[in-house]
C-alpha cells in the first residue's frame, strides 16, 4: 500500500513544516499545491523531498482535485497545513501499509486544539471525514466553501485522530469567520436564496443552542462558550452579507448610473 499525501497551501509559513514532518514516515510522496504564497511557505516546503505545484486559486474543490491528479500512488491521505497526523494515527497507518486493506477508504476523526485545550465537544469532535482513500474512487465537489469528497466504495474507520491547530487566538477565528461568511453568502446568492427575518434571529439562536447544549459545548469550558457564540455569529454574518449582496444588486438595477 503506497500513499500520496496531498496538502493545499496559501501563506502557511507558520504551519506547513509541522504538517510535512507529521507525515514523513507514512508518505511515499508528498504533493503540495500552492496558490502562489507571498510568504516563505514554498521555501520551507522545499527543505523536504516534496513535489510542489503552483496553481492560482479558484476554490477549494478545484485545488484539491488538482492535487489529486498529481498524486502518483493509488492511496491518498489528504490533510491541511494546520493539521498533523498524530503519533497514534501514524502507527495505525503504518500498520495498514503492510497489506492491502479490504476497503476503499477510511474515515479519520479530527481533534482540534483551541484556546489552550483540546476540544472534545461543541460539534468539533469527532468530525469524522474520509481522509485516506483510493484515488480512483474519489472526487472533490463544491464551490467557494464546504467542499465535499464524493466517494464511491467501501469505507472503514481509523481510531486515532488528526490533530487540528485551527486558530491561534480569537482574533484569527473572527478573521476566518469574516472570510467564510462572505464565501457562504456568495454561495447562497448563486442559489437564489434570500435572507429573511428569521435567519437573523432563530438561526443564530438555534446554532448556539445546538453547539453549547446539544453538542455539550459547556463541557469544553470557556473555549466551548466562545465556539458556540462564534458559531452563532457566523450564521448571522452570512445572512447579513447575503442581504447586503441583494441590496447592492437592487441598487445597481434601479440606479444604473
């Protein structure tokens, strides 16, 4: 069983080396697709035996599919620059490499480190996704954000997690929400969706309740409360920006000059 590890990057100089180091023992090759980073991401990656390709950014799915095309081996392990294959997961994958698995892919849980603690609730864990899979069985789909791996085949589970180092502080979390809520609003707009009054009141409240109560966010302490509030804020921001897009469109149509 030979494995290509794929990573997409843009300005990840603080994180890319850790991601590469975490997969060196399990990877038969490492494929990095960079979107013309303006920092030292590529320079750092070149310290290791990796294949680096440059591709201008369009969306997540297209970047990941390009990385998939460049993978040489039949099995692919997909991680992001802010993720690490945990030591336990590394051993689990190394044990798989001794023989050909009786399936076409594996889901792997993801454990996030946020505000100085591991988050085991709040809807962030186990966050299982297919991450190790046969190349020929998979394709990424989805515009803007929330890309999805379209997969056909038998799936098994791996026990140990990928470690996710998402946001170094609340400021970075808010910055990411600003970016993703804009992309999410554009996605809704392309589908012809409009923002209604209940999107601004009930949807954010429901998201907070789901994260903090139903997903036991309160067990994650203060970080769990922050996650739940910011999950709610993301929903509000997305629909507020959607309404803004429609209002701008209306102004353009009404006042063409």
